[in-house]
C-alpha cells in the first residue's frame, strides 16, 4: 500500500465560509495530506433547512485557496457541466492553475441535482441523455482548448456548443493540462468517457465490491480504446474516525449519522479499522482515497488520521 495517497474532500454547500475551508486546507497541507478537493454545489442537502451562511462558488474558492496555500493540490469532485459554459470554464480552470503554481485538478461531471438548478435559475436539461451529450461536448471543448498550440485557433461544431476560430487562451500552467477526473458508476458511457478524456477515474461512496466492479468496467474501456497512457483509480468515502468507540460515536453524532451505518458505508472506526478498509480498496486497485470530512470545524479529526492512519499505509 505504499502508493496510497489520502486526500481531503469537503461539501461546503452544507454550511461553510471561505475561512472555514481555508482552515481545513491549511491544516491538511501542514499535516501532509496530498490534496484538498471540494464539491461544486449551490444548495444544502438534507431534511432540514440549513447550510448557513450559504454556498460558495467552487472555482472562486479554489482561486482563493490557490493563493492562500503553497503545496497541497486543489480540485473539484465534481464540477457540474450544467453550471458553466465550456469556454469560460476552461479559462477559469487555467487561470486558477496559474494562480496555484500548477496544483489544480479538474474533476468534471454531468450535473444531477435538479433542485439546486431551479433554486438558482440554472437551466437543467430534461433528460440524462441530453445532460451527458452536453457533458461530452464540454469535455471535448475544454480539453481541446487546452491542447491547442499557442498561436493556433480552436473551432468546434457540436449539437449543443459551437466555437468559432478562437485563440484558445489562456493555457494552463501544467502541461499539457491539469489532470482530468471523471467519476461515477454508470455502466457504459462513464467508462468510455473516462477512457477517452480522464487521467483519473473516481468511484464515490460505494462498497469495496461495487468499487472494484466499476474499476474493472473502466479498465475494460481503457483496453478497448487502445489507450496507452496510465489511468489512476480512486475512491471517495465519508470519514468518521476516532481513537476509541466513544470518539467514533461522538463524531458520528456531529454529522447526524449512525456508527453501524458509517462502518458499512464509509471509513469509520478506529485507526486500525480505517487501515484495514483502505487496504481493501487498495487491493481493488485504488491508488487514492478521498476522505469526505463533513464537520469542517473538527481539525483534530485530520490530525488523528495523519498521525495514526497515514504512517500505517507504508
């Protein structure tokens, strides 16, 4: 398990200021975690009203973190294709990549949460097919803009998006581009798109067995595409660690979850339990784990993982 990297993943739409996110980012950086990722959502998720002070924009936040951190990598799980036009999004990500000194990773998904679209006046395509069609065109456009050589122009004629001869600027800091992450457990289209466009394939909040099956579908798509560049495989899991049972239970209570359910569906328990489960994901092929940290005020949670879990991963 020597190559397993742990990354911290935040859901700021549940109620977080920029300062809250910066505190986690700086703690994660100081503790040696590999990356800080955040969701791209505009609406609180849950039964009760909540989420004060309200959402923060993913790429505005990452631009700030790019200047307020120095080492940790920064990205999204996942930027929603429904929220932004592909041309301006390519500009934003390239700019934040420069602002960070080349530390950005671009997690990109089709978008799914209809309520946040209606809440903020964002058009939501009526069918999953149209969402994926638009998403695939955006993947084509964004990666095409980034790889167009300086001095040449980019043109695109799709069903949903058309770009005339554009300068395809600015270029990202990383060459040839920031890593692209595609995720989800869709059986056919997602593996095909990952094989074509992605540097990393991520399976969120799924059992070890189902994660392994999803990895295998994408490995098959990579082989079928004749791809020669390597694919990174990763998983995301909710985090609820404690030095003992009482601490595990306290942290579960803080995020409104039950310990048995978290043990089943996440990375929950003592440090040794986390090491065992991370090991099972590693055996399935995961090289990175994204730890969903739902209580952003609990920086001791990160310290526990850094001091008690990470040293056991090799």
